[in-house]
C-alpha cells in the first residue's frame, strides 16, 4: 500500500504514475545525520588535540626518566623512588592515551559511517515513474492516488486503486506509504524484516488471482503463489477461496469472465475482487433484444411458421394475453438491460436492429441484416428462404426469409444510414480527428466476396454530418475463385476486417479461404484449407489362395490398417477486439486395424466347408472439438469413436447320396462394442459466435454393445442349397442424434432430435452362409495409399431456424430453433431459450408454457 501521483493517462485505464516514497522520514534522518556530522566536525579535532596533548605529556615523562638514569647509576638508593613515581604516572598516562585514541577512532568511524549514510540518504529518490493499470476502467484520474502493492511489499508491482466511485485518491490510513529501508535504524529494520512474513500472511492486503465458477456477483478465486522477500516464506493462508464477492464499478460480476486475472483486496470480512490485474474492461451498456414468438409446425406440409406477439398490449377490456400482447401485432421488441443486480425491461419497441453486429469502443454496437449465426454457407446450403425439400407443398413460409442482407445499418435502436446496396459488414473508425461509419456493400443477398468499401462522415456523437454522403474507398472482386460464407467482421478499431470464403464447386467446400480487408491497402486472399491435403495413410494386404488339388480350396484375407493424424480444419475467422481469431475443428488422431479371413474347402463329393473370421480394433485419441487458434475450447463432441469387433462363423454343407437331401451344421458368434458416427469425428456446427464463446453442434452417432448367436442352420424351404437360421442379438444398439449447446466451453443444454431405441434384444432370420472378404484376383499383394481430408463438411445448417447466443452486462442469453422437415413427417422440431437470472425465461418472464412452442425469436444485442 503506497502513494502515487498521476503523470499522464495513456488511455483504457493505463497511467504513467510517479511513485512517491515516504521521504519525510528520509529528510528527517538526513537532518539528524548532518547535525551529527557537524558536531563531529568539532568533536573529532578536539579529541585529536586531547590525544596529542596526552601523548606530549607521556613523552615529557619518558624524557624525565631518561634524565634521571645517569643519576640513578651514581646513587641508586637516592633516585630509585623518584624514577618509580614517574613510571607509575607514565603508565597512567599511557592508559589515558589509549582511551583517548579509542574515543577519537570511534568518533572518526562514526563520522565516516555518517558520511556514507548521508550519501545513501541523499541518493534516495523522492519518486519513481512507472506504468500502472487502474484496477477498474477509469480514464480521468489525476493528482495523488492510492496504490495497491502486490503481496503487501514494494517491488512486486502496483495497481491503482479503483476509481469509479472516487476512491482512487490517496487515503493515508488505507494506502500508507513506502518507507525506504535506509531511513530505518538497524533495530527497526531487523524487527520489520522479522515480522514481515507474519503480517503478510495473517493481515493480508492485496493479492493477484484467477477467477472461475463465476455466478452473478460472486466467484471462486485461485490466488497466485506468493512468497515474502523476507525468508521466502509462503504468505497465502489458502490457495482457493469460494463465493468471493465482486465489487466493480456499477456492474460488479457482469464485467468478468471465467479465467480473468483479478486484484483481490482482503477486508475484515474476507477477500473481495475489486478489479483487474491489467487491461480493465468497462461496464458495457449492451441490451438484449428479441421478439416473443410461438413456433408452429403445420402438417402435412411440414411448414415451420412463427406467430410474433406485439402491440397493443391492452384494449378497452384490459390486458391482452399478458404480458406478451397481441398475436401478429407490430412493434413487439423486448429490450432487457441488466444493471445494478436487476433487469430493466422495456417492450413494444420497433425492430431497429439486425442479426449480425459489430462491437466497438465503449460497447458501441452496429448491426445489419444477415443470418444469426456468424458463418452460413448459403452457396453450398442454398438460399435460406427456399423450400426445405424438393416439392414441399404449400405456400412456403419460413423464419429464414428475413435473413437476407439489406441496405440498413442500425445504431442505438435507430437506422444510422441507408446505403445503396446490401450491407455485409460495418464499423466505426477514426482518421485523424474525423469519425467515420465504414461499410462493405454488395449487390447480393448472401455474397460478400465482391463489392465495395464505403464510408460516411460522422460527428462526435456518431451521427452522420448534415451534408454527409457515402464515399466509395475502393471496390473488389474475388468471385472468380470464392464464395463468402460470412460477412466482413471488422476489428474494434474499424480499419481492418476478415471474411471467410469457400471455393465455387458444388456441394460442400473443397477449399476454405481467408479474405482480409485493410482500408488503406484493399482486399487480399489466402488459402486456409484444401480437402486434398493428406492426413494419414491406409495399407491393405490381400491374400488370395486358390487350389484345385487335392481339394477345391480357397482362402481370402484382407488385412487393413488405417492411421490418421490429428489436425485442424477451419470453421471461420473472426475479429475479437483487435485480434484475428480463427475458429477450427480440432479433429483427433485415429487408428484402425482389421483382419477378415475366409476359407472354403471341399474334397471330392465330401462336405463343403466354409469359415469366416473378422476382428477389428479402432480408437480416436479424444473427442472432436471446436477451438480457437488461441487455445480456447468452444464445444466438445459428446462421443469418442472406437470399435472392438469379433466375428466367428463356420458352416458345413452335407448332401445324402441316396436321397439328395441337403442339411447343414454350423454356428456364428459376434461381439460388437463400438461408437460409430456417420460423420466420423467431425463436429457439425449449427450456430456459432466466437466473440461470446457460444456454439451449437449437431451430432449423430450409434452406441453398440451387443453379442450375436445363431440357431442351428436349416435349408431354405424355397431352395435347399441356401442355409438359413435365426440370429439373436443380446445387448443395446442406441442411435443418438442431438444438439449440444455450449457457452464458455461448458455444455449448457442438450436437445435430443430423436428418441433413442433402447431395445436390448432382437431375433431375425437370415442367410447362414459365411461372408467372403473382397480380395481381387488370385494373386496376393499389398497396397498403400494416402488418406485425404475429404469430408462432407457444411458450414451452417439448413435445419436452423434461429440460433444466437450473447453475453450482455455479464448475463448470458441464447435461443435455438431447429427443424429438419422430411417428407414422411418423421422429424419433430426442437426449441429452447435461456437467459441468466431466469430459471425458465419463457414461464418466468413471459408467463407462457415452453411446451407450446414459445421462444425468444430474433435474439440479438444493441
């Protein structure tokens, strides 16, 4: 705890600070030292003179003794006593000289020590200038401020006290002062060093830590290891504190995320999170906006429609369907703003926002029209506003019809500008002192790889100037090789943007590209992925043996090994703040080994015998994930692929010579333990927004753990040369298809798309002939070939009717509506909406039944 003086503000809560030491004590000590040096300047010469005078007196006594020596020789008895008296006096004088010399030397030594101490004291700086972050996002501090000394001692780093409530100013009882060791006496210094570790441990002041398990305005804090500079003793009472309150500006926990590095102050009631270690964030003023909609499925047409609710909310008879209002009523947008521990709610607003958005400085949000998910391959998946399957009857009505781009850019609940073209990205940026709205325009609804970059001059309040026009900066065209799968997502500073694109082939992409936009240099393209890239190898060994003597003998063996490396496959590229972040599928390494073998043998007219065996073992190293190139996990697949399969099958055919009757003997056993997916290890992204760590994935896989046994084989009644039997399966085969909704890398919700069949046994009648591995020809050979990264990956899903997730002022909100209509009507829709703070937002906030299809439609931020 100490004192500092603001030198300058560097912006965003970073300051140049002059550390002000407790020099008053240094000056007082220096005054005392100088006073004593002045005294010694008199005392030392005086003491030297006393020594000199004593030495001269001793010399006189020795000279007196020398003068009496000759007389003593002539008359010893007469002079012996006189000499003895002088010798006694000389001895006393010599002792006195020793004492005087000691006193002189002590004074000289003290003087030398004080001169050295004076030099050290004079060298103590009154201050030291450093860079220091404010614990909260306060940008206008000045004068003297209080500093939190990390680990409660100097030299470990400082953070300026939070300034939002005016508490950053220097407070002597709270902040104290740094007192240089040199200004302390030896006993003081020894005492302070002796008790320092105890004070740091049992009366802690400030520590750094990492938060987790964030829950509203409380969290778990894991403190950094901390050791005292005195004796290197551990000064943390414990490493982890739970349910730690957060006190930050006027939004408390809303400003934080799990993993944030924080400053912890210890109070009488325990630890308290009061700010960030560095780069504090401001309390944003983002609001959640949405319509209330009721999802309805019309049969037999399999049409997905929505009834929106809005104004009026009451008439002469009172409230209408409270609190959601009139079906198909206009102006039905709800706005939720979380401040000071509660939601401020408005409803009945006009929709002046789009489904794609950009977040700039101080939480400024621009939005425009487009699909709600950040990546949607309209070129590969088709125009969203079209039939779900060929020949779908009825007048097509679908939520996706309003996803197409239009000319508007929205800001603060109003239309900021209407362009002459479809907007595919927008931002604020500053050039010199002039503010601009910048936008990327195209003449296409879902294509952003061709277009122009334009800007509009704004005033200091981000309003278009009275005579403003849209000025084109440059145009670009990459349509000869690419088709966009995202809009242009700008950096926070607004001068750069990225777009993710694919090749122009049919179906799923064969290549993925990153497009970069710089307002000063134009647009460029780079390849991120090519499905022709080798990812592993496969080796197959074929054994083919055919003999005609002494028996008709055939043997077929296929030995197959597959090895695939772990790899990353891009999903899309995004700006988060001013950093480019690439989102990838992280696919695990995978290996498989299988051997299938059959033998056929018949000697003369004897029985025909055939056997077949197969074994397979495979495993993936982990579950597939959606991750960023900065190491953050957004979603994890709910399965890890593996298999363990064993098959033993034998059959003998006999024919009676006299009657021609055919009969059989044989058996078949099989054990299967595996998880299998039609998409292998792929993760299919349905909706995603990496800025908020929101991701919805689709998965379809089969879990099997069963065994098969057979009955005795018998001739087929229609053909005695074909054996049949009953095969009985014991154990489950579960087909699972579901959506998994993730927020912050954690699973928030699973939404089953089909009900798993949990039957554990079945019996079927089937042919009893053993299989034959597919060898080629009659020669044996081995072939090895490269395995290419050739998936059927689609970027987005046509089954998505709505999917978006946001975090506004610390509160998460997401909404998903998913339906894959089939002609046979076998698919049911799924929907779910959630907002932090509500156990069930549909019943608690909207007072409706979630089972009746009510959802938060068109969920976004502004």
